[in-house]
C-alpha cells in the first residue's frame, strides 16, 4: 500500500510562487505514475499535471501550462509541483496521486493512491 503526504501549501500573493512536495512510501516509487489534482470550494476535483514513471513525459491542464512544472526525484520518492505566476483562481486544495500503470492519467479513476491534500490560497 502506497502512502502519499503532501506539503508546501500556504498563502501567497498573486504573481508569487510555491513548490508543493509529495513524499511517497510503501511502494516502488520509480514504477508509479504520478499526478496532481486540485479542488476549489464548491467545485469538482480537477486534473492539474501528470508525469509517467518510465520517461520524462508530462501533461498539464491548459490553465497551468507555462506556469506549473511537475517533476520527480525517484531517489527521494518525492514528486514536486512548482507553481509560478500564481493567480487567485489557482486557490484550491491540491492533491497528489499515484498510479501503478503506464501512461499519463488525467482522470480521477486513473489513480489508485491519494494524499490528504494541502491548501493553496492565492490572494489578489
């Protein structure tokens, strides 16, 4: 069973940056695809970014392209989400997810494991 723990959320002004981290344990991290999702108040959880385990392939939702970067450090069993040029509409709880499958999943049901989430608030 894989456990995921996010950290790095907080309050930041518009235009600022944050880096989220997600530490994994209990599994073979370098064989897991990883992703980030977010959920704003009153809205459904949505896909943000994904990264495969066997290549540096990545995928982003259109609204974060050019501003967010997903990366991973297999030696540390950690996945990151670097968020730059943050906007108030990026405010949400951000969740890390992992999947024991090939490809870049962008749907909730693509993922087997989830973290507890970390709050990101961007003030205008």
